[in-house]
C-alpha cells in the first residue's frame, strides 16, 4: 500500500490524465443501469467517509483495512475527495488508481464537493492544488476530474440492510429509482442535490439547510424513507465529527468521517455483508478510529 501512496506523491500530469481517462470508461460501465451500486450479500465492505485531501488518513485506513490483501472485498468511498486538505491531487491519484486496478471492487460515490455544474461548492481549492503540483497545465487535469464528477455513483445499497450515500435521504423520495436516476431528473427535481447535501437533525419534518443547498431532515423523515427503501440503516458522511462517527435518529443514521483536517478523528467501517443488518449504534461500536 505504501507503494501506492509513494506513487501518488511522485505522479506526473500525463499519468493523472491517463488515469482519469481510464476511470471515466470504467465509471460509464458502473452507471449503465443507473448510478446505484448493488452490493452482494457475501464478502466484506470497507466504507470510507469524507477524505478532503487528507492523504495521511487515507493511507492509514488503506493499510489498516488490508483491502489490498483481501481483494474479493469491497472498498466504498462516500465522496468528498478533494478540497480543504493539502493533498487533494495525491488523494485523487490514489482513489483513481485503486478504481483502475480493482474496477469491480472499488465503488466511488459522489459527494457535494464533486458537484454538478449548477451547485458550486466552497471552499474549492482543488484546481489550485492541481496547478501547484503539475504547473499551469494542471488545469487540464482539473478539467478531466470535473468530467469524472458527473460519472460518480449516487449511492450504494445492500438489499434489506443498508443505504450508503454522501449527504442524506431525499425527503420526497418514492422509490429506490429516485436515487438511481437522480442525475437524470436533476435539476428539475431535487433528489441529487439532497443526496449530496442533506443532513439529519433533531427536528420534525424537514427545512431548507443553513448550508444554502439541500435540506435538514428529522427522525420522522428518516423512518418513512428507510421504510420505502426497505433498509434498516443509512450510512453517510458529509459532516465533521470529533470522534469520527456519530449516531442519529434512534440508531437509524450513522455518520462517518475519514479525515482529521477538522481536528477530530478519522474513522472507517468494515462490515460483513452476509450478517444481519446492524443499527448505527452497533456500527459505531465496530468502526475503527485513528
Ligand atoms: Mn460533503
């Protein structure tokens, strides 16, 4: 694994451009029946939350999870790869290399920092990090990465057990297809925006989010939507957490953060896909924290 991180640090612009091109083709394959990945009910999955340019935490997690030694397992990223941290370029190199090497086992979800063109995000220092690393023409790499944003998956699911996505549950969702095809109904419907931006809160119902995009949603909404989806627990990221994990809505929502850039711990989760669905309380107990 260290080898991959070392390669990320030494990566050249032409390597990055080639990686982006290769992964764009792989993502087109992932999305041909909708932007939703269906996990099988066997094997294990390592789940990683926001990274935000924190190469060191990503490296620790990859080493500790031993993904490369157990390649039949899944590695699921919940989005927010770049921005904020100093090593966004290296983080992109690492996750794209993993996707290229293990295309069927590495699942790249979309975060709000991998934004659709009409919902820009702040801070967005990724272009700056890329030109810092690759010089003026680093902007070509940025343009390729922007193409990737629109090709990432909206969510992953394990039938009857879990839904995994970056932000939150769209409050007016009526079926799993609303998530799988959220990119097609965007922007006339707000499903994609809500998947990327929503946060669970201690309220009833839902309100516009103080973040300026998406909504905040209460326990009643979570329970209603999880029932429609037929799953027990939402696993998501999108918020800084002092302990790396947090439980909301009576154990129906687990939030996980995999970066230390906000000052808290970086966490990741490894779940056995064949086991009965766990509550967010149980998941927070088995999460690894650094
Ligand atoms: Mn986010």
